[in-house]
């Protein structure tokens, strides 16, 4: 399934656990799993372009002005680097040479730029902050998107502009979620991605949340809504047909406090995660019937996420891999903080220690395959993602970072060194690294 990217985490963001799941197209703008880039103020750029060499040590190809503290963002897709400034200017550069392909102005309020696999770029446009009263009588501010703009990735031409936030795009369809000024769900629309034509919609008044995901062998062909008392309706994404309904254990927003509920669909299973009174429980339901499959008690200090053939459940002491059909624990790895599934059935995991060391493990068994060291992963967001590059700061040579690649045998191979970049600011695109560098530059480096 392909995730529409939100960009990259800038130097002030949290370190991402890994790439959003992507392989044809699934977009999740509302989760953390969606990475947001804090990158670069773009003026009319001064670019130093060059022809791309065939084989060499890492070589910077071009750069453009960038100012991360201004809130500008970037993303990579369709052979281009897209840069969105806080002033609402989106510029598309050729990824190989930095040539300006087009520039669009007047995108004030756009917060992210998200290339898709359908040669479109999606931009959620935010309304002004809502001034709300919190439960304790204080004031709280909340910002929410009020429309989404789709641009042609090749020309910058506006294709459509519709109310709501683009949340999931799959197989030529996109889910648009409308909220009112208090950030309460109002309507869920599904439209055609290439022209914005409506496919189906459902009123969302009274709903707490929603989620989308796939059945076995599919990507994101099911959409589920959850009501205040745990009433669930599962719809077919293609035509809006009701597939199943039921009631799940749920903590409504009015009763949550320190407790909460969250929901996810993956491979034909709806997972409900409840945290209450310092205790946690995950319950799994079949999306075809809404019959309960299993439930397991978990730590309140942790989370869950897909790990290829298993469901990973993390806690303060480590992570365990659970059978998707029965919930039974297949393996447990002490000290493992998170894992990102790779296409070959392995997981790239990070530890909870201060060094946050990476290990390659077998997803089915939890067996360690290779120790990868403490490098920061740099992921590629595409339908056929390669294994990540690893960046490490080194003392010698001074003011350099090493770039390594995880090959098909699980070995880490050094590609060379690059000038320092801001923490967690890079995205890979084949042999290219696109990074926010110090002193207000966005750099594109060929590491092939």
C-alpha cells in the first residue's frame, strides 16, 4: 500500500521509527507515522547543478536555500524535490540536477506537500486555529485542515480543490475528512484521486474516529467508523457498501482523561487498543463479520503496529511479535523499542538504550540476523522501497558523517562520507539523499 508522504521530520522533530507503510498508496496524514519535514526557506534559489556521475564516492549535486526554523517543508517523488515555503510557494526541482520545473504561489495555509504514485501532489490547507475551552475551563487552540489541493506533479497545474483533509489514498481513490470549527468530525468523503469526482460519502456527526486498512491480499479497501459508545461500521472503500457492523469496547472522549482508545485496520483485522486505569488491552475483530478473534492484556506504556507476518506489541521491557489470527506471542525481544518491516520479511529494530542501536531480525521468529550499529536510518518512500541508508556522526574526519547501506545479506557497507546534516532531516530516493543541512541549505547528494 502506498502512503502519501507528509514530508520529513525536521531537526526539532521526534526521530521516526521508520517509513510510513507504502506500497501502492495509503495515506495517513493524521498519525505520527506520517513524517513532517521542517525544512528550508526557499527564495528564488541559487542552484549549483551538475551532471550525475556513473559511480563515485558521495558527491553533492545541488543545493537550495533552506531555513528549517521558518516551518518550510520538502518531500521527494515523481523524480522531483518539492519545497513548500511558509509563505505558500511550492517549487518543484529536478531531483538529479536542481532545475526548476515549476513554481506555484498562493498556497497560503498549506502545511505539507505529499507526492503520490499517481503523479499528483496533495497539499492539506489549514484554517485558522480554533479557540476552544478545555475540560478544566482553560483555553486550548487546535488547528485543522479545511481543504485539500491536488496539483499535477509535472506542471503544477491545479487539478482539484475540495473540502476536507486527505487522509488515505488507495488505488485511485482518496478519503477526505471534513471537521467543523471545533475539530469534530462532520463528513467522510471518498473521491477519485485523478479528478476529485465523488465516489461516495457518509455523514460523520456523532462519530469519535475512523480508520482505513486492507484485507489479506489488498491494501486499503476497508474503512471503519467508530461511534461514541463503540459502535463500529465497516465499509467497502470502493463503493461505500456496508460490510459489517458491531460494538467494540471503547472509551468515549467524554470519559477518557488519562485513559484512551485507538483503532487500526490491517490485513482484514480491526484492532482496538484500550488504556484505562494503568492497564491496557488489545482486542482483534474480523472486519468481514465484526466477530471477536482474540484479546490480550498489554502494558499501558507501549503501543502496537504491524510487523510483516506478525503484530508487534511494545512495552517498557521490549517488544513481542503476536500471531495475527490467535494473538499468541511468537517471540519476544527484550530492550527492543520499535521495528520497521522490510520487503524481505525482516525487521529493522531499534533499542531503548541511549545509543538506540539498530538490529536486523527475522520478523516471523524474532531471531537476530545482524547488528547494524547506532546509525540513523534514512528511508525511501516509494512503491518499491529499498533498505535504508544509515548516517553516523564521526569524530574523524572532522565535520563529516558516514553514509552506509544495508545490503541484501544484512551487512552494513560504507558508501563514503558527506558534510553534516540536521538530525532526522533526510529522505532517500534511489541513490540520492535529500537533506536539510546547517546554515540554511537543502542538499541533494548522489551516494551511488
